[in-house]
């Protein structure tokens, strides 16, 4: 099936698709030109709040654990504050800073080339596996390793194997150990299994992961507990609880953006001669949003606006709400689906997919409509008619040979 066969947009002509691309380019240009001190103040304020939460969590644990009477409430409060701090650092700060959303500020501290986040995956590897691979090949089977993270079957097009019967267990383990699953992500386990991975590069990455993982373990499970003296066990448990909270939350948020009903998967053939406008369209059809208040969006790294994030991954996250209004208007104008819903509903659909796809296709039914027959394809082109693939240096759209 070619991208021109995708049912959700076969009604569009080539010119309409290209016009959609021009209108999205205009939204990008408008936001880029209007970035200002208020945007810079936003990210600096979020960083201050995050550091304040982390400090408050540490102080609460140290002060409260000295008294038997206040020990339990202090432990709950301290672990909770640390969990919030870790979520905020990973989601709204680290993820977005490393996307280059704040590089325009020219602040060396808040720059994608310098930021190292509080999680097990080295920033360098994350920027390759996420910024480049995932955002270029969003939901493309065989290219985007975020589809199941190498352990889950998330599309009916993926060949079933009896090992997937354990998918409910694999999913629970991935959720609880999410930072460690992400840490191994850029290794490309499938490439290692098939012998396609360069062994020299693999060893380099493993050494890098080992160093980063060691530092995370020492910080959370040795240094901070040691500073707590006789209450080291309580601090260790609080740190473990905070990490678990962050892992479960980030796992749920990310799965809500890519696997609810309506977030389409694509094949390698659908990338053939893809134009900039078609890349935009694939991001819109392959992503899903969830609804909620401003606090929920901040704590989720603004990934409740996953559609807008995939369209403009390097624009400031605090501008996504206003961008979303314009993107929804374009979806209505061009009759394109805009997949969104409550957080619990979106995750419920993703979880249902995980459970169903642990079984062979013959035992389950598809929740997605069948693609149209070639007879309704209004946009099929000959090789001579297809425009050449365009590239954008430094951006998120590159040719496959890049």
C-alpha cells in the first residue's frame, strides 16, 4: 500500500496536499518569528521549579526521617516531590531541550548540544534514536524502533511469533523499567540479532550506556542514601519509588501519543518520493493527542500535543496550545482526522492493542478500517510525475540516504 492509498487522505489532490504543506510552513515561520523573552522566561521558570521540587524532596526526607512521628508522612512527601521533579526534568525540560526547542536563546546551559538529562540513556544516543530516527520515520514499520521498543508487537503487519504470548508481561516490565529500556534503544536490538550492527559501534555505545547507567545508580542508590546516614534505607526506597513513578508516567504518555486507534502505521514503500508536505501529512496521521489542563500538559512534556510536536519538534513546547488551534482548523479544512481524547481513553486503546496483538491475527479482529481499493486512488503517479525528495539540513525531514 502506498502513501497515496491511505484512506484518510485519498480525497486530497496533489495540489491540496502541497497547499497544506505551505500552510503548515507558514505556521512554523510565524512561531519562529514571534519567539521572545516570554518564551525564554517560561523554560527558565520550569527549570527553577524542577530544581526546587528536587531540593524540597531531599530536604523533606532528611528532616522528616529524623523523627519517628513524622517519618511516614515525610517519606511519602519526599518521594512524591522527587517523582514530580524527575518527571518534569525528563518530560518538559530534557526531552524538549534536546529537541533544540530553546537553541534560539543561545544559552549554553539550555542548549541541545550540552544538556544531559537525569535518566539512563546518554543524550547523544537519545538524540540519534529519537530526534533523527523516530521523528524522520514516525510509525514506519522496519524503520521506527519506537514501535514496540524491540519487545512488543504493536501492528498487525508485524509477523506474529509465539514469544508474543508473553507480551502482557513484557509490557509491564517495559513500563516499570522504562528508563533502562530507552537506554538500550539506540543499540537497535534487531540489528544486533540479525548481525547487521557494527560491532565497534556497538561496543562504543555499550561503554557509553554503562558509564551513564553507573552514574545514575551511584547518584540515586549510593550517594544520596549515604548522605542520609542511619536512614539510608528510607532514602534509597524513596529514590527507587521516584524513579518508578517517572518510568510509569513517561511510558504511559509516550504510548498515548503513538498507539491509540487512529494513529496509523506505514510501510517503507509509503516513503517513496515523499515530499515535505507528505511528510507533514504522515506526522498528522501517525500521531495522537490527549486532552487535559495546562498542568497535565506541562507534566507530560507537552506531549498531549503529540500531533503538533511531530509536525514541529523543535518549536517551543509552551507554544503548542496555540499551534494546536491552527492545526485543528487545517484538519477541518482538508477533512483530515485529528486523533485526540481523554488520557485514560487513549492509553486504554493502546493497552487493548498490546493485549490483542499478543495473539495471532487469525484470533483477533482489526480495529482499523480496511484501506481503499486501488480504484479509488486519485493520486497515483508515474515515476516521471513524482517530485524529487527534498531535504532540510539540520531539521527533522531528511532523505533516507541521509
